[in-house]
């Protein structure tokens, strides 16, 4: 079964984000009311295009609030869509784009308990999946027995447990999650990971997760804007790997972003590929990628455009909030 498109809301729920050109996407209007209307318009476009998977997080500013008001105003019943939220980071920017610190990571049991309560207060029975936000290979989150016990009990509330992974060594965290069981059942039902034309390192582990029955969700398919025509060097040129991707896309009458999104959608182990659209036009472009015919010859050419996992995450860590 081909992957479906989902909508991630990291760029919709707060004025500052690390996507390239995020400030331009928002048009300089950061008023909460204006941003809520913008979020609703993108959510409407996604729902109208058949998107039924929506990804939010406690740290995405007011994303849970915006999604909750949209679900209420559109009278969408629990079960009509999959709502997946995340805990583990607290938003600290105070609606500023220039805050010294935009979020704080805390994977403690106490924070899980607090943030789960906050998410339920906003999303109630709509919440389908609750995920640990950004587990890393070097972190000890999955070794916290009391925390894993509490996460396993989400099943009693009809909520699936998931995790997202980040950083070099995503495969380590993914494989560790596959090992965790309680009462004879695997604790985690879904995993969300970065995969794109630049960063492919998690692919074998994601294939294993899919084979084990986990829902696999791809995030950052456009590499936070790096896999778009807007990613240019100071002199206005494209980097050599991106220029190669542009030529391949142009030869097939498509664009960098559609090719990148089509590549993610074509992964046989992927169930959901998240669009990170901040505008309706971006969402429409991502939806159009569903019709892209992506053959094996694409991968043969595009595989040479990938970079090392260490280099990818080192560059990403240098992104500025805008």
C-alpha cells in the first residue's frame, strides 16, 4: 500500500522555526489570531485533499490549540482523523522569534505526566497517538523503566504509543524501541524519523520497524527547506548536490521539492510522509507529489546526492530560528 500524506504543524503553531525562509512564509504577521487563521486554512486545504493524519507537539507553540479549535469548528468527530501529538519539549520562546531559548527538552516521567494532561485537556478524545519527542542514540530515555511502564499504559486509554527519533544514529534508537515490551506486547506502535534525499541512514532500521508492524512516519522529507529551490548559497547559486537534484527534476518536468517528496512517498516501508507546509500553496505542491511516478531510475541517480549522517545533522544544528 503506498504511503499517505500527513500534515506536520511545527511551522504553523509558533512564529519562530528553523525552516529556511520561515519568516517569509508567514509574511511578517505573527499575531496569534492571524496565525490561527493561517493554520486553519492549511488544515482545510489538507483535509480537502484527503489528508487524515495530523502531527502536533506540546512544543509547537499553540499548534495543539490551533488544531483543537479547527477540529471543533469543522465538527470533526474522534476517529475521523488520526491526531498524533508529542511530549518531551516545552515551548519557552514566549511567542518571540528572537528568544535565546525556544524549547527545553525533558524526558522525565514527571514531564510526561504533566504534558499528557495538557494535551488531553486540548485534544481530548481526538488524540490517537502520543509520541516521545526526539529520542536520540546517546539518550537514556528508553532505559527509564518507570517511564516506559507509564507509556505502555496509554493503551488502556485507547491511545497508541510512539516515538520520534533525531540526530546521527537514528537507527540505534529505532532498534532499541523494537525491543521494548510490556505484558507480551511491544510498547511502541509507531516511529517517526527523518528520511530525505540527503539523509538516508535510517532506512534499514525503518524497514525493520515496518516489517515488525510499526507505523512508520517520515519527517523532514524536504530537509527543513534545504530540498527546495529556496535553498541557495550567499551568491544565489545552488549547492552542487542540490543542483544535481534540480537537473534531475528539470529533466523530468518537475521541481526539487516535488521530487524530494515523491522520493519519500515511494519508500516501500513508509506509511505516512509528513508535509511541513506553512502555506496553502506549499501544501498543494506536496499533495501534487502523490501523482509523481517515481521509478527505480530516480533512486539510482539520486543516491549520489546523499550526505553523511554526521554532516547532515551538523548542518541542521546550525540552523537559526526565523
